[in-house]
C-alpha cells in the first residue's frame, strides 16, 4: 500500500485534508442517500460518531459522507463519495451522503467549475477514507488487545484472523472518534479497488424522476414574495428613470423599486461580472402577477460613458482592471473589427524557429479563417435565488457554482460580517459556467434587505438570454507553409475575439513544428462575457482540427496519419519546452478511436467520416463522427469517442458526461448563435435561438476509455470542444464544402 504521512492534529485535519485534495473543488453534494431506498431497507443509527470532517459512522455501521460543493449535473455527487467509500472499505449500500453547509473554516474552494472536482479532490478524498479506516482498525486493536497491523477490513467489518474475531465499524466508531489522527495512513493499491471503476447509478435519479424538490426553483418559504428585474434593453445603456404608477396598482403587486447590485467603488471579484449594475425590481405575490406588472413599468434609459472596472484576482492577492467602452454594438461591427485585426500583426505569444523565413521560402501557403458567434448558456433551470435578509443576518439559498465567492460579495454589499451570511446550496438544473457569476445572488439579497421580506428572485428565459455573461465571439486565422515536397515547414495562428482571445499557444501542434508562431489580440466590449463549457477551447479546438484536416488533404495524407506523425515528432524530438500536453497520451486516444471506428477498413460510400482530437482540462479526447445525407440534409448517425482522463471512477457516469458533451458540441456548432443590433440581442428565446433537437442528435454515441493508472483528470468539459472539428470535417466529406463559420447551419427563426 502507498503511505501518506499526516502531521496534523484532529481539528487541523478538517482543513488540511481539504488542502491535500486541492481544495475539494466541486464536492459530492447530496440531498438523498446514495441508494435511494437505503433509508427504507436499513434502520438509521441511534447515534452518529464523527471520525473526521468528511464522514461520520453510525452505531449500526451506516456511514454519512459530507458534501462541501455544488452539484450542477456532472454527477460528482455520486463519483466523489465513491472515492471516500473505497478507501474507507465500506459497502456502498450502507453509505448516506449529506450536503455540507458552506463553511470556509473547514472546506476550501467550495465551487463547481473547471472540470477539476475529481482531479483536485482525488488525494484528499482518498486520505479522508483511509484515515478513518485506520482509526477504526486502531480502535478494534485496542478493544481486542492485538497489534493493529494484524487487523484487516472488508465492507465495513474489521477482522482479526488469528483470533477469529470480527466486529462492525459501528461497534467501534465511538472509540475511533476519540483517537488521534494517525501520522501515516496506507492507501489501497489501485488493483484492489472494488467500488472505484464500477458502474454506479446517479443517486438523485429517482428523486429527479419523481419530482422531489431538489432545485433552487422548487423553494417556497412562508411569507415569501416573488421578485423579478427589468434591465436595459441593450448593452451600452443604463437606467435614467422609471414610472411604476400603473404597475403598483395591479393585483398582487407589493412594490416596484430600483437597486444597485454593487456599490460604486467596490472591487468586484472575478465572479461579480455584471453588465447592468442598476435594475428596476417588481415584487409581488406570484410569478404571473409580477410578469404582467413588468409590462406596465415605463422605463427610460440613457447611454453610459466609458468606464473602468476593477476586479480582485482569483486568489484575492491582487487586482486587475478592464475598460468598458460606451456605444451600441452590432454584430456587423464585431465582424468588421475582427476581420481588421486578423490582418494585422498582433501580440506575439510564442515563437519557435524562424516562421517568417519558412513562409517566405514556402512553395505553397494555405491560409484559412474561422469564426464563431456569441453563445448564451441557456441552463434548463432559469436563474433564481432565495433571500431572507434581516438587520443582523442573511439566509440565502439556491443554485450557484461559486458560493464561497458570493458569500463575500453579499457580505460586502449588505454591510454584514461574513459569519452572518448563510448561503445554502441546492441542486442546479445546469450551470455550464453561467452560475459562476452570482450577480443574481447579490440582487436577491439587496431586494430582500430593501423590501424587508423573504423573496425568491426569478429570471424569465428572456431576462437571462439578454443579460450577458455570454461565450465570447471569436476569430482565428491559420496559415501553413509547405515546401516543394509538401512537407509542413511553418505554422502560424493569429487568434482573437471580443472581448478575449481563444488562443492556447502551447497546445498541439506547438512542439511538433520547427517554425511556429502564435499571436493574440482582443477587442474591448460592453457586452459581458463569462466562462462557457471549456472556455476558449470550445472554439479554437474546432478551428484547429478543421485546419489540420485541410493540411492533410493538401499534402495527400490520411488525417490520422498526419496527426500521429506530428505527435511522434513532439514525443521524440519536441520543439520548445512549454508544450502543455503529453504527445503519447494524445496519440493514444487517436489510435484508440481509429481502431474502434474501423477507420481504415470501412469503405462505405454512403457514410462520411470526420476525425478530431483535443487536449484540455488535463484530459484527451478523440472523435470520429459518421454522417449520412438524407434529402440533402446532413444526419449524424454515430460518434465514436476515445477518452483518456486517467482512472475512471464511475464509468457509467463518465460515459453519460461524454455523451452529453458530444451532443451539446454538435448542437452549438451546427445551430446556435447570438447576434446584436444597436446593442440589443436579436435572439431572446428559443423561437429564434436555435438549439439541437432530439431528432438531430446522433443515433449512437460509443464511448471508450483508455485504461490508465494515472490520477483522474477533468471530464465535464473535455468532450465538448473536439466534436466540433469532427463535425466540420465530416460535413466537408458529405457536402464537398468546407465550413469555416459557426453555426454551420443558420436559421433566423425556428420552426417545428
């Protein structure tokens, strides 16, 4: 067994064990038992004994695991407790998981984002379970007066083979809870796992299917009012004045007020992004009454002047500022600016060799440009949050990916001590990055404080889709230099966007080409943006992989062969020292998906295939997409996915994640886009904002994981970016036309 030394006492274990796991990022937050019927088939204990900050054991052997972090649908609330249960060596059927309260004194980084939950929690979770197991062994050894080294465990039972004695965890839990945390704990060898690596169903599945109140939008409190906001109809505008005389007379309306979400001069944290700092708020008895009253409010808006926003950085140790320009922006302006900057020299981010010389002496140059529009997150559960603020405390509850950060924001805005802010986490009906930005949490708190009543803030779909925090719009120009023998001798990417660049200068094919240049640019905007599933990668992967296919075709090589040759060069004789990918693991997923899709042997003339592969969030994903043409319409028949994310904790959940990311990526690239006219979003609901339909999803998604003993890495985001390249490459095979601009299929109005 692998030994991990511990050098801290019982109380410090609560904090240090979280740090050992990188902060327990995205915990296993639960509202129900791991086994939906566990409470029915097993008697709950009469007494619980806390072993450490993450678990307690009942006198009957039942185990409760605490969950520090939010659940946004990525199923970590099943997978992360499996890690603890594995090292604890307890039967999965005897595990119950509870949602831990937001508590920064015990847990660190209580947020959901970045596909880091399993990766950063792996060591800490294992140690929490293993430490508890060792303390239980010590308690049994003390009870039986035998050496602890002679004690073994199996599924919640402690065994002493020499004396033929056995005892359940529950029978020694009270004694174990009094013992000092051991200085060394033995972790299980990977080949002895019996929970990790097994298909385990979503613990909330039954409660979701039967409509149990798990989500923020389900909340109802006595004496609660409904609040909804009115924000400017266009970016670049601010509130001038409003007349609510008629609205206040309408049935069920309590009041109409204005609020400032953040006070002027406040240094926002990076998750306080907010394009509309002053809002009109309508408060009433029911959602319908408030929606009707909103229509009766007469508001006047005016342009604002350019200003600077100051943000605290992620660690809180410094600040950065960004300019918010005035003006009413349109998509035509965005396109013109991006085209203009793509043709100019930009900020050099990486340079290997002499790319200028390579392009000057090239026999042939391939140059292509790719674009993608703004995207709205469109979580299934609309934005909402409950707040009950009194003179001396604030209780808030709802779906938020960054509760730890928003606790600080709320405290600062309300003028209350941090310990007086209580944010409770509910299950979230989707996040995708939208709920990283908690302006709506602060709004709810300010409204409750001003109204002096508990309220539930509700956003309509139109409210959310026009509020901002979108995926940015991007542009990337690629150039490849070929010599007279069609050898790739130079590679140049110049990428930018509004208001950020999508460039990852040190990712493949960097490190595989002698002469390489990467440049970056960006255009400031008053349209607010935020993290969107696999930030930046969600565009640049598809562009890069489409361009690589076009190079392969030009030089007459199979697209797999071309990529694998580059990766072999990066493995054996890499260029530069900053390459942030492992070429062997990258090649591994390509080889696996090539094999599983029968790429080399399938000569069907009616099925068109596209390949793509990408590395992000520490994981590797390769796709082969199969497409047919039916009545001149492309139809995705099947997608093969090969994934290297290290050890797969819960295969069925991991497969579900890959399937969902694949379908989402196809839909976003094929259909979705947000445009602007004079600052106004032109798509405000699903009648004009196109999402993938059920009938347009792949008929089959076949997922294969690379067998690995590497520590687990990210999975919520890595399956999303590469499928866009595979889609574009298959479309070319099917239609004979290259697709450079997303969405690949445009539709002004959605029809059934």
